[in-house]
């Protein structure tokens, strides 16, 4: 029994021959082979899309983690600055107010700063997260390709 031999045609993305020669010399692929080739190509495309989405998400998370670490370090240093600034302000106000009054003014200033920081943080948390734009674009391209393949 003769086995089909591949022709010199280019192969599709899945590695299947674009056409085969049967013993009668026909170089047409069967519908089943075409559908299997499309299914394999679609599977490969979807795997690559998932891989791309993972890479984009990991890249985004690493960038966010780095930013959070830098902000945390700045926050600790800023807290030290704030403590010393408060002590300095309270000592300066001791010249014009009783000790308890100067401490009360400084505490009120810190409370005001805390309220502003909370409002700012809440506004940032309500902002939506980043969508993997490249993955969305390539998924759309893959969908168009699959539709084109099925319409052949």
C-alpha cells in the first residue's frame, strides 16, 4: 500500500503539509485534514495568547511591586521626617502657647494630613487595574484569523 508523500508546498503554522499527493496524483487535502490543521493552529495560537497574557501580567506585577517597595521605603523615611518636624513645630509653638496647646495644634495638623492621605489612597484604589492591551489585540487578530480559516 502506498503512503501519501508531501508535496513541495509550504506548510501551515502547525507543521502539516499544505497539500499531499495521493496515489492518483491528487494534491488536495481532505476536509478532515483541513479541519484538524485549523484546530491545531487554533490550539497553538490560544496557547501563545495565554503565554503572552501571563508575561504581560507578570511584567505589570513586577513593576507594581517595585513601585510599592520604593513607596514603602519613602513612607518610613517620611514618617521619621514627620515625627521630627512635629517635635520641632511643638517646641517652636512652646514660645507662644502653653505646652499642651502647642502639642494640640501639632496633633491637629497631623490629623489633617492623615485625612488627606486617606482620601488620596481611596481615590487611587477605585481606579481600575491595567488591562493586558497586547493580549486583547492579538486575541482579536486570532479570532479574525480563525474566522477566515473557517470560511475557506
